[in-house]
């Protein structure tokens, strides 16, 4: 039995701790927002909301990269534990394939230049991502996304399979290289059969430019003996150290295919020998340590800065309240004078920056256009010669005019394509230059609070410029490229216009080339003008945002100096400021404590969630993902089908039996006198089942079935009135209890049979596997199942499974609340949307089955 329940996945407790830390930060951000909203700090409230959204959207992109046929897809299949990704002898992957968590398995296809996402059968994956069915990604697939309920993917991991580099298929290499900037971390895989080729070395150097964290895999180590394997690993290690300029690197020797087979078969020892288990555990540790320190510490730093700014404003308001009106007036006058000087300097710098960047855009555009049109000239010469050959006996002027019309039509059709190609090549260079120029403006932003400190004669700067001003992104959305089309072209006719083309073919060819060259020059001007217009529009949009940001800093300083709360001199207002400051200070202390623990945990592995006053347990229960949506199962009476529910399978069985019982009972009561008499003699149903029967039966049926019972109760009450006994106890005996209720008895029998079936099933390998992928039972039915005398290891497994399900459900509820608060409701998945209901079912059972125990009166 114990072998059936052994887990071969890595310990994910550290990832659980990461999720708990996120929950703490989300709660504190909620408290910070309460204070900010109370103080009407709209800008910081929006910034705080953005931080909550960043938490809610948390995902981490881990890409598997390498040369073609190194086993990238096999490695991912091994870690996931299922052969989801296609593998083969030839280069297979032709498009980016993403594995991410989902409550059910499904395949989503994203297309380039389209926001429409198509859901297609998972079995059709190879039609979209393999070189055979989609050579060179001719179908323009942006991403193929596989959603699957894998515990490894559960907490925001995007596991990415990429086309192999270095094959004869250049498009695949280009796709993978273009994906590098989007990677948070990389798994680089080579093989011991041909270790670290020159192509791989070049690609690894490119990876180094974009990604800090790289895991190195040497695959197919099962092909070599121990001595040979060690020699190859040393060779790979030395070369990687040289390329990465690192003193030491860790190489993971794996056999990916063997690891996949072992995981599918549940052979833990073989899985460990394959090396995949060790690598998977290392990934889990990384995802909960280094990733955590980068992501969560960044969130906390920004939170602390927001709190510091608000506390400083409170301090300044309190300071302003202690000054006389005359002193405040003098300070404001001096501050406005100094700020005006900064504005003037900033305007001059922006004007110069704009001129430099637009000049750069024009130079880049002309260079790119010239390169494109150079190739077009060769095509143009061929078109001219073909036109002369085809119309060799036509008069020369007709050839010139016809060729001009045809070329003008083609050039206008090509303008948009050329302009898009030029912009695609130009934009990264232009954006990088603009980013560098814009960052220089930050120095002036930081001057604003320094000047405020001088004017107020404060020892420290009263504001820190928030991280929201730390990087100014160049606007990427603006007017569309729209090069001006020519309606007609003025051409000059040659002196030999009336000669046949064949007679003057050489002179005619030279004349046509000169005239049609003018068409290309006109196209060049049109494209350049369109490029400059878009660059200017994007730059102006960005500059407008820069000005808005600068004004925001200035207004914040002026507002605080003036004492934003006009009644701050009032004692009650002063008390309110003090309370707000105390609350923010407490939140800051907690944020700093959590940040320090997060940073410490990277090296020492301490419990990152132990931050007072919020405390909760961080356990590592056996991980169990939510059950995927099942395929149709014919045997609707089997345990396997029962366990596909997202509720409690035992409750569902009892509920169905209850409905069948009530349907039969209401039919009998409405037409059978004998049934009505028996029903009255039994005393009817308990309170719960009385009202449940009422929901099934009609008023007419109840009016037929209940009179005998009601009359019987009436007669008994009349007799009680004539007796001298205890009337209260006697009347209570007329109320049917669950021990005597025929519905309760019927459902208890059904419940017992159902749990016996579960007990038998859970002790088989197939049944244990099905139960592991289910949501399990509610607490009441779990307790009844444990009373059936199952083996001790089975009982432990059932408890661990229930713990894992409840833990995952709690996380889903918290994630739902976080995304709801952060106004990111479109990110909710099915697990998060129904988590609250699943939690209630786990705790109290199905809604209509909350009946008292058999012994309860």
C-alpha cells in the first residue's frame, strides 16, 4: 500500500513559504491602502494598488534552451511526469511552447498579430509546434500554451520549451534568440554524446547577455560508463566556466528519458538515479529563494518607500501647523521660486533631448530604408527587361507608361510592409537611446525634495522619489505607421518614344531605370516621414508623462509644505495625524522585518513567514493538485467517476440517493393511502428532511400525503392536554429525530455502502492514483472512512492528502481575494473562483446534507 502513495515529486515546502510570504505582503498592502485612502493620497493609493496587482500577476518564466535534439522536450516531460511535449529523431519544436498551471488540461494557441486565443484539442499540439506540421513556424504561432494541474507549475511558473538552435532551420534559431530577453531564468541543456559544440558555445554567450541565472544540464549520461562520464563532465564544466567567466559551475548529469519513464511508473529509486529528481528539487529551491529575493524584496522596498513618503508628508503637515501664517507664506514663496528654476532647466533639457532623438530616428530610418531599397533595385531592373522583352514591338512611350503604372501600383502595395520592416529594425535602437536620455531627467526629480528640505531647513530630505520614477518607459503605443501613397507619377518620355522597344532596348532600359528610380526615392521619403511621425508621437507621449510625473512631485512637496489638511492646527486633526503616522510606522516595521527575513532566507533557509504580529504555520503536506476536468466516463456508478467531482464524492452520492428517495416518497404519498398511513405511524421526517421533501414535492402532493400525520399529531396533543405529566418532554417526543427518521436511515445506509467502496478502491494502485488526483472527501466523510479500520499508512496518506487539498484551497481563496482587490479579476482561474465553495464543502459537507448525527435528538 505504501508504494502506491509514494511521491516522486520534489519537496515544495519552500515554494509554499514563498506563497505565504506573498499573502503577508498582500495583507499589509491592504492595510497601507486603508491609511492612504483615509488621507486621500490618491497617487500613492494607485501605486499601492499597482503593487497588489504585481503580486497578483506573479509569474516566473523558466525556459529550456539548447541545440536541437539535446532532449529539451524530454526533460520537461520528465519533470512534469507526463509525455505532453512531442519528441522524436528529427528537429521537432518550431514554436514556443509554454507549460503553465490550469485546473484542467487544455491547449491554447496564440497567433502573431492577433489577440484571439484559440482552444484546440491537446492531441493536436504537434500540428502547431513541430517542424513537420509547421515548418519554420509558417502558421505564425506566437505561443502554444498547455495548461495542466501539475503541482510543480502551480505557483506562477511558466515552463517554456523552445525550438532548438544550430540546425539548418534558421527560423527556429531566430525564434529562440528573440525569446531570450523574456526569460527570468534558463535551463541550458547539452548532451554527452557531442558535448558543447561551437554553436552551443556561441549561443551560451548570448544567453549570458540576457539572463543571470542559468542551470546547466548534461543529458544522456546513461550512454557512458562512469569513467568516461566524469571526463566528459569535466570537459563541459571547463568550457562553460570559460564562456560564463565563472570560477565554478554546477553541471547536472541527467538521463531525461529514463527519468520520465521512472516518474510515469512511480519508481522513486530509478527516478533518483536518473538525476532528474535532484535537478527538480534544485529548481524548487531556486524558485522559492533567489526568485523570492528578487521579486518580493522589490515589492517590499517599494512599499517601504511609499510608507516613508506618506510619513514624511505627515511630519511636514505637523511642522507647517506649528508655524505662523507669515512663516508659511515666506516658505511657499521661496519654494515656488526654486521650483520655477528647475522647471525652466527641465524644459530646456527636454527640448534638446527631443531634437537629438528625432535626428537619430531620421538617420536610422534612412539607413534602414536604403538597405531595403537596394535589394528592390535589382528586382526593378529585372522587371524593366521583362517588360521590354514582352512588349518588344510596342512603341517606347507605351512601354514607359505601362511600366510606370505597374511599378507605382506595386510600390504602393509594398510601402506598408517596408515601413513595418524599417520600424521593427529601428525601434530597439531608438528606444534604448531614448531610455538613456530620459533617465537623466531623474536627477532633476531628485532635486525637488532636496530643495524642499533646504527651504524648510530640515536636516534630512523630506521625500524620497518613489521607485515609480525610477525608470521612465518610452511609450510603445501611438499612431500607426501610415506612409503616404502616390496616386500618380509624373514621368518624362524619351526622345525615341515612337521607336519600337526592341530597336532602342538598351537606351529604353536606362531611361526606365532612371524614371522608376524616382518612384523608389519618393517611397523612401514617404517611409521616412511616416517613421519620423511615429517616433515623434511616441516621444511626445513619453515627454508628456515625464512632465506629469515632475508636476506630481512638485505638487506633493507644495501640498505638504502648505499643510494639506487646512485644519491641522485643530487638536483632533493633530491626533488623527499621530494615529495615521503610528499605523504606517507599524506597517513599515513589519515590512522591513519581512524583507530582512526574505534576504536572510536566501542563504540560511529560515522561515520567511514568521513575521509578527501575523503568524501562521508553514507546513509541507503532500502536494496534490486540483483534479482536472475528466473526459466522459461510461461507468457513472464507479469510484473513479465519483472522484472527478470538485465537491465531496460521498456527499454527491448521498445527495443523489436523497433525491431518489424523496422523488419516490412524494409519489407514494400523493396516491397511496397505505403509504400515507405508514408515514403517519412513523412520525414523518426530521426537520431537515421535511423541508427537503417540500422542495421536491408539489403543494398538491403534500396536501395528499400529510393530512394523516397532521391529524395524528393533533390527537396526541389533545391527549397530552388531559394528562398530568411533563408536557414539554411529551411534545418534544412528537418532533421526529434523525435516529428514527426513515430518510436519515436510508441515507446512512447509502453512505456506509459508499464509504466501503472508497475503502476498497483506495487500497488498489489504480484507486490510490485516482484518489491522489481528486479533491478527496469532506471532513465528516473522511472521519467515517478512517473508522473503517484501514491500514495505518493508508490513514496517514488520507490525512496528508486532505491537508494538502485544504492548504491549496486556502491559497486559491487568498489569491482570489488579492486579484479582486487589485482589480485583476480577469486573471481568476476556475480553482480560485470556486475555492470558497470547495472550502465550505470540505468543512461542512454538501449544502443539503448538513444533517445531525444519528444519536442527536
